[in-house]
């Protein structure tokens, strides 16, 4: 509720959230966290309203007051996963800006931002394994286990925002001449889907740790892809130096302070 501020007319103040609303938001968060863990550890088929109610020790009717259907629950879990990843990526961008501030090569600076998103996506497997795994499950799950069409509106804006942030950097790289001209969003979708596929190979590395090193293969794949899109090898090498320095200074995919208790 908005009310007039004591500082003077025309200045709005937001009324503090009451205890009841804080408790409701906390329960909603707890249900989402439990649902996310269940979906990533046992699969989307295991994520049922009754199973969630059992895990959080509440009546199934209580779960329905937060999520009107399983489709709504799955959609909300996916949206939450994407938004956590987006928030973490936004923590990285100012660090990249500061790192390339004195970079003389516009191409190297632009490619550093593109590689930063790539390396963030790779490193998120360690910081946000549940969120990353959930997205992989949703991309490969049968339609009946995924998000129904009528619930897609809960997920699409979050997904487009994350992809849009990456597309901004890819588009800027093309504008500076660091990459050849092409549709930035199409390139982003191609990059994200291909990168996820290559990273999945890492799940097979127990049979050959060197050959099936998903992270190594992903980085090599992206270098080949960016070179094919017109990146100069020298500028790309400079971008890798910047990314290595950033990674040495701290995780590229940082945990959110309000979620993990650290930054």
C-alpha cells in the first residue's frame, strides 16, 4: 500500500510488509526450495502436490493455496531457477566492466563480455547445480512432465530476460566489429543450447575423464563458435586473459547473499 510520505506532498512511501505477509512469503520460498530440490534429485515426475505437502509437513490443501496446479508449480519452480541464475549473472557484469575499463582493444573488451556469460554458465554448475540441472530436465522432459502451455506465461518473461542480457553483449560485439553481423538473439539461443549439450558430456567423464571433460570441451567449442562468427583469435585470447583474472579473484557465478548467506 502506498501512502504519503512525511517528507512532503507528492513523495510516495511504501508501507512496510506486515508479519503475516512476511510469513506467507517465507513459506512460499520454503515450498519452492523443496520443490526445486525434489525435481532435480528425483525428476519432474516425482514433483507432485502430495509429495511436496509430505516433505514440507503440511496439508495438501495448503500447497494448493500457493500453487493451483502441478503445472503452475512446475512453472513457478522453473521461473525461480531462471531468476536466481539471472540475479547471479547480474552480479558478474559490473566486475567485467571494471576489468575491461582500460582495455585498448574494443574487440577484446566486447568479447570479454561474451565469454563472461559463457564462463558464468559453466561455473553455475558448481554454485547453482539444482537450478542448472532443472533447466536441463525441463529441456529434455516429455511435454506432459513440463510446463503446460497455459502456464508458460509464468516462465517466458524470466527466460527472455536472461537470454536478452546475453544477446545484448553478443549484439554489442557485432556492433563493434568483434563479431560478424547476425541476429543477436538467434546467436544467443544457439550458443546456450549448444553449450548446455556439450556440458552434459561431463556426466560421462567417469569412463574417460580427459576425453569427456565437459568444461574443457565447452570452452573449446565456444572458441570455435566465436571464431566462426568472425572473432579475431588475438582479441579472443585477450578476452580469455581477462576472464582468467576475474575467475582468480572470485567465482564468476556467485551465490546470492539472500539465498546462500554469502556473496
